[in-house]
């Protein structure tokens, strides 16, 4: 018996066991994972500018005006810069690992269950 859930997903009973299984998540522009993709460039650009603002060199936010805006005293390539770089790299690796787990584990579990 085919049924449609309130969220519009059509479910079918498994021919082997008769249970209704939830299909793997949709990965497209309207689905969960890729719906946030258009935010990647603005968030990445803002993070890059914030990183440049805390350096001694600063960043020319009003280019072509040559004034360098600076909020910090971090030396590029210095100890604080290196430590922050490693900490942020580790945090990024954890977030990417979690995202891959959330995106790919349900379909793999569905495939491995034999249904």
C-alpha cells in the first residue's frame, strides 16, 4: 500500500518484509544538505575578512581608499596565528566529519539493512 506523508514523501512497503521504510534524504537545492550551500561564499568571505582584520597588516575595506582597517595585533605567521590556524582547522575537520556523518549515514544504513 502506497501512502504519502504530510511532508509530501511517498512511502512504499518493502516487498521483502512489508514494513514501510523512509527513503534516503534528498540531496538537491531544495533538500536539507544543499539548501545552505548558497550561504557558503558570503560566510567564507566574512570569515576571511574577520581574520584579516585581526592582523597587524589589516585590510582595505574601502578599497581603492588606501586606509587599512585593523582590530587586532596578531602577526601573520606568528605564534598566535599558528595556534589559531590549527584550532580552527581542527574545528572545521570536526564539523565536516559530522556533516558527512549526517548526510551519508542514513542512506548507507538503509542500503546495509538489505531493504
